[in-house]
C-alpha cells in the first residue's frame, strides 16, 4: 500500500471514527431516550408538587383537610420525585451514553437497560404514592420506605452494571477523567442505599438520624456531584474542542473530592443531641471541599479560556457553565453557612433547603439539561427545532430557580435571626420568613412553563420533527466542535 | 494508574466515611441506656407506652417533622434556651426510646418540650383542627382529616373538640378526634425533657447548687 498519502489515511480514519460513533449512538438510542423521557415526566410531576407545597406554606387552606395532600407529605413527595424521578435517571442516561462514547463500545442486549429503567420508574411511582399515603420516613433524601429502596437498588444493579460492562470492554487507550467519576458513582450508589437503609433499620436512638444525615450528604455531595462533575469533564472539552488543561490537577481534584465529600452531610447536627466530634469532622470536611472544587473550577475555566463567548452561542455550554458556577457557589456557601457563628442562625432554616436546591437543580439539573442538548440530536438524527425554545427554557429555569434559591437563602437568614432573639415573639419570628416564602412560590411557578417548553421540544425531537441534521442549533452566531 | 488500584481507591474512600460517620457513632451510642438513680428510685428518660409510640408514627406520617424540630441546642450553639423551649440542651440519652424525629427544618417552633409548655389536650385538638382559630396568622396546615364530625346522640362526647369560628360544627353536631388524633396528642403531651441528666443537668438544679 505504498503511495497512499497520509491525508487519505486521516480521512478514512475520521470516517471510521464517525461510523464507530454512530454505532455507539444507535446501540444506546432506546435505553437513553427511555431514561430521559421518564426523567422529564417525573420532572413535570415534581415541579407541580414543588409549586403546590410552596403555595401551601403561604396559603395553608389550599387542599386542606385532605391527608394525602397535607404539606408534610407533598413536600417530601416533591423532593423525592425531583431526586429519584428526575435527577438520578437523567444522570444514569447521560453517564451511560458518555461512558459508551468514551470507551468506544456499542452496547449489546440493551433491552435490560430498558427493563431496569422501567423497574426504576415503578419504584419512583410506588414511592410517590407511599409518601402521599403517609409511609415516608421523615429523613431528607431518604423519604422512601425500605421496600421502595430495595426496588431502586435492584433497578440500579440492572441498569448500571452496563456502565461497568462498557468499561470492561473499552478500547485500549487513555481512561478519561469523566469516566473515573461515572465509575465512582456507579460503585457508590448501591453501597449508599444498602448501608444507609440497613444502618437506619438496625440502629437505635440518635444513631438513626446520624446515619440518615450521612446518607443524605453522600447522596448529594458524593453520588450526585460525581455524576454531574463527570458530565462536565466530558462536555467542556468536547464542545470547546480542547482537551482538559491539566491532567494532574484533575487527578488531585478527583481523589480529594472522593476523600472529603462523604464526610460533609452532618454539619446540620451541630449543637444537636450527638457527640460534638461528629458535626466537627463534618465541618472540617466541608471546609476541605473547597480544595477539590477550586481545582476543578480552575481546570474548567482554563479549558474554556478564549472560548467563553460560547456561553452565548452553545446551549450545552450555557447550561453547563451555569451548573459549574452553581457547584462552586454551593461549595463556598456551604463553607460559610457551616461556620459556627452563621450555622447557629441558619441551622434549621430555609437556607439548608436553598443549598439543597442549589445542588440538585442549580448545579446538577442544569448540567443534565446541557448534556441532553448535546446528546439527544446525536441519538435521533436531527437538530433542535428552535433556538427560541432553548432560550425560554434556559431563562425560565435560571430565573425561576435562581430567584427561588435567593428567596430561601435570604428568608432563611431573616427567619433564623429572628428565632435567635427571644424578644421577638414566636408569631413574629414565623412571619419573618413569610415574604420570602411568597417569593419562592412565585419563582417556582416560573419553572412550569420552562419545563413544559423543554418537554415539548423533547417530544418533537423524538418524533424527528427537528431541523435536518448537520449544523447544531445555536443560540447566537457561533460554533460548536463536534 | 491501574484499574485495580482505582477501584480499591474509590471503595476505600467510601468505606472511610461510612466507618467514620455510621459505624463509629453506632459503636459509641448504640448501647446507651437510661440513667438509673437507685437512691431516688428514678429512671430517666421514661419509657414510652403504646399510645405514645403510635402517636410518634402519626407524627412522622403526617410529616410534622418537615416543619418542627425536637432539638434544644445549648446557649452557645442556638437560642432555644433563651426562648424557654427547654431547661437544658437535649442529649443522645433523651432519644433512646423509639425512633427520634429530630427534624431539620423549623417553619414552626421546636417541639422537644412542647408537652411541658402546653399540658392541655383540648388546646392541641383545637389547634390541630383549625390552627388559625388559635393563631390567626399561622400557616400550619389544618389536620381536619384526623377528626370526624358526628351527630350528637344523647350526651355530647367527652372528647368533643370545642371548635369556634369558621370551622365550627353545625347545631347538633360535634367534632370528635380519631384514634390517630388521640395518639398524636398523647405523643405531643409526652414530649418533655425537663428531667435532669448527669451529662445535661437541668438549669434550675444548677441554680440550686
């Protein structure tokens, strides 16, 4: 084969790579779209539940006198559906697809992933009904009764084993940083469910809330964060067309993240009926988390350097950038709010709820939206129909959740400060948070149209009613690397 | 880095926090029992009876825990003592019976010692049935679903709730608490950590010393 020029070689290599990519995409089309579709369905449900529960706080006679819709059930139904119905399946879909692309493996027997997703959705549906029927546990992020957790555990094994299979069959070569995070998430989740639920069931007294708080922190800061950060490590280099600047920095960030994140969930027990060392190590870990978060943020920022204009043009980068910024902000605010002088004010206030929303929605959900804007065109073979729809989705989500989180943080500070002063009566202390609860309810309503627009856009894509494949749909003049 | 090293690494990181924050606390606190004062013949905290235990499950099931905490922090860490929500901080020994419902959000007041503050069952029934008849600006949900409105046959029931205002029953009718409501109120009345423990002496005793 002498005489074949190197340029022909690279053209055929590029074609081979394209064929390989489309094989990978075709193999995961049905499972990933199933996961995304059901996740979006639960996102709608949880948005409505979130609006109803936040309205009930300012208008207590709404749906009043009905056990199934009392605030104490609608609220945990909202948070559980948001996490287990929307966030986690979206994360599984994104990480499965990204893992297959990174490892260059076309999946076989993908029917199992679909079955597993259905099982997962059944778990979420049963969990929702059981919470509304009064079977919730009362622990944050651990509301589902053990039988539902068992169902989710099995579903997780069925679905996420495929990430491990993909990794085992990977083509030889470099293992990307994103893959580390996805693998870690796959390993951590079943452990978390098992040790969390068995721990609470077998413990007595305050050990139960201690383990539940460890579980909640692990669910947020270890598992959910790992999936979202993994997606960022995939998207930022892909869309900008530049590799991650520093491998060593990324490696150091990963290991310090893995080491500290699991310890962060118990700051809320400060001063409570637990040995003082428990919240103390948790506060130390929350402070230490600044180290990996700073390293990651620096790495992303340096990779983006010179391409920040893409935030205007690329939907993926716009959502991902918002998510990355929210993650860094969440780490800084968690640090400030866990310091003793601030913690005593905000400990039992809306501030904690606000931080949770910053994590699950401001960071994780926004990164997932960005990833979906990147992945779905590659699965269905057409481009997003309307940049106006994407813009509505972004601004609705950013303003809606942004203002809701802002209301919770400020309202929590106001109410928390009022509770601390005994000369302020109980009635007045309760009222101190009221205007901010109104603000939160109004802001959350903004999310309904935003999510409906995205859901409609998704449906159009499934029906292949998008623009013809080729140039990606951008929000402004600009370009995206492929 | 080899794959094996990687998997050992992530497993070890996870196990580290699990041992630290789940296994060790269980070892330290798992065997905690009541404080027995043989001279005075006193045992604290008091064991809970079946009705109170049922009330605790109603408390969790109705989601009370999403707006009410049961935690009294010391004066250094919080303002509960100065608000007279308790005479001392709460400690692990206070929660050895039943699953504690500590809660993490305070949209309403702390209930760790509500049984010491409000001793009248009738008040609780009225407040649960229509919170705004007691506190006009309250945004607590009403728990009317824990009561039934029945016709008065013969004498009025001794449990009947004296409801006035918007939700007052019609002439010849009465509002009767369900067994769940009775259990819930029994539980609320039982919430009282005013007794003194070695590790957390009640304030008034300290003053007497």
